[in-house]
C-alpha cells in the first residue's frame, strides 16, 4: 500500500462534477480530503490517497485527462 498527497486544481467548468467521488469508485484507493477551497469560479483540493501504487498512478492519469491540474504535495499540510 502507498500513500500520496496531491493538489487538484479545477477549472470553472469542472467544479460541479463529482470527480473525487468517481475516483474512489473507479479505482481501488481511499481518498481523504485534507484541505479545500471552492468558489463559483475556481476550486482546489488537497487530497490524500491510499492504495496500491499502480491504482494511484492510474487514478491520477484519469483525473488529468478530465482537465484537472494535478500537483504533488510534500509534508502534512494540516496542523493540529
């Protein structure tokens, strides 16, 4: 099992689509939203994904083909 954190940046036309939901349904991964900021015209989500590395890689490729920008995130971005 692998764990990876990524930041998804959504263009305005994709904000209302259930992309993260579909990600968890289509691939053998568990998603955990760590941080997000969504408005009517923009949105970004920092997402933690757990699962087999092959599934995570395929899932990230799928998200990118939908038009979502995918950037790696290092470290724990939630302080507590």
